[in-house]
C-alpha cells in the first residue's frame, strides 16, 4: 500500500488540477476510516463523509453481486445542487472520495485529473 505521504501527494496533485476543490480522502472501505485526507474547508467533515460513503460503496458492491453482474465498480458520481462528489475505487479495499464546488468545476476535467493522478497508485 502507498504511504500516507504518497497518498497526500496524490490528493494535493488532484486538488491543484481542480477548480473548486473542497476536500478529498482515501478511505478504507471496510472500516470507513480515512487513511489520509486533505480539506480546503474546515466546515466540511471528511471523517463523517468518508464513513457514510463507505457504506454507500459497500451497498453498491452488494447490489452488483445480488444482480449477478460480472462487473467491477469503478467510480460513482453524486451530483448535488452545489457540489460534485466523486468516489473512485483504487483497489478492492480502498477508495478515493472527492468533493468539489459544482459551479466552476468541469466534470470531464475533474474525472481526467482523478484518473491521471490515481493511475499508478498502489492503494
């Protein structure tokens, strides 16, 4: 697994490429605990977001299994009226959770930045 320093560098690189970056965390799916997190807004609780999003990821994985799909979850996008939340699986046990302001954030560029900076992460 990548060190916390490498994971922080990855998040900072993503943050530098995204206008409206709010925060991001790398999360252990099973426990919901962030392995590392970076926030630009002190009022945005990444620990709470990480825990609840791990439950959503686990539920989606169970749904895929229940449907008998021969597919693997890659990412999930949640579009709020003022924010974009992207969950990108980095391994079967870890995901990246990212939040950005919706206004001024280009979704294609957000996804490109996440994919570029997570491509070689051993999480």
